[in-house]
């Protein structure tokens, strides 16, 4: 990955917020399996020993000991243990305000990275800290959990990027980065393709093609999804009225926002807030 692409990925991750749902060291039974499902949360697994299979986004994998796996939310998956030694693994589930599924698609990130022998202790320590502090009540517990989870995510991203082949530097990536920052600063305002293309000094038609090439979707769709992500974050982390969430996220009208939110998530804003106000026990 070239420097400009790394900057683009860094920009996407700069607004990352995470919420740990569960973390544990598990020895899975031979019956450990689950048929195809579509989780809304992200998962990380560090395989210590054992055999099994994983079907992810339509492809079959055989996770091996010494690998760290990142399974983004929104990607269909299924898994099962193989005959023989069952899996022993550290794992965690977490939600994020950034769509890792999109990041993996846009940048072609691998779902698994090898863990070098000299990094094993660091990685295991990070998972143990998540598991030990998840239910803590100390004044800094939330900060410590966040720090440990960010460290694990960063550990994976750094190594995933190193596995990518080096492509020629993208054209106009600097202007795209500037445009993304422009959008972030004005999410609550009215935005148009004409306004964005003028800011980037491109013809609107070229701007749309360039934006879609590097971001994976047209600019107005990207803005809609960023507004939706922002609304989800506000619903989960504040007690703002639904109308205020709509205004701050750039949707304006509360009725339109509620309809668009339910179409996107399958839940009303109120139901989403209730669902994501806490986390129960989860299985690996």
C-alpha cells in the first residue's frame, strides 16, 4: 500500500470509536459450529491451537494456530470445528462507528494475518486485558478497555497493510482526502455534488467517477452512510432527542430521519438506542 492510500485509510480510522461487547479465552468443544449468519458486530480471534473451518463472504478458509483473524460486521459467515484438536483461542466482539466491512472491501485487506513469535506475548496480553477489565468498575476501566481494544485493532491493521501488494500511487488522492475532511466538517449541512466538485476543482462527472473508484460508492451515498453512522453513534452514546439527532446528523426532518434510519438498520431510532445501550453475554 502506497503512502497516499495509507493516509486515506488513516483518515477513515481517525474517527473510530469502539464498544467492547465480550472478550474471553475459550477452549471450543468439537460441537462448536454455527450455520450462515450476518453479525452486526465485529470479531477478532487469535487461534492458539486446533482445527476447523470458516466460511466468510462466500469463501472457505481453514484458520490455523498462530493467525489473528478479523471478521467485520455485516459479512455473512459460518464456522465449525474439525475432527481432532478443538480450537483454543482468544476472542473479542465489539461494535464500531466505522464500517470495517467497507474498509476491508475498499482497501482489499486480508481477513487474517500471521503473528510472529516475538509478538505472541503482546497479543495475548492485550486479549487478557480486555477479558479481565471488561466488567471492571474502576474510574479508568473504560479508558483501559478502549486502549487495549485500539491496540489490538492497530496491531491487525498494521500487519494487514504489510501483506498488500504495492500498487502505483492513486491519482488525485490528495484532493479526495481534502474532500473527505470537507464532508466531515459539514455533515449537518446541506451538501451537493456540485459543491463538492467545486471544492475539489473537478468537473462533477469526473468527480463522481473518481470518488466512486476510491471510496467504493458515489459521493452522495457516502454522505448518507456517514450521516447514518453519526446518528447511530449519537443514539448509542447520548440522550439527545430524536429530532436533535436528526439535525446534528444532517437529516433535518425527524420523520424522514426515522424512516431512513429504519430502512438502513431495520430498527427505529428509539429501538436502536434501547438495543445498543448495553451488551449481554455472547459466544465466540
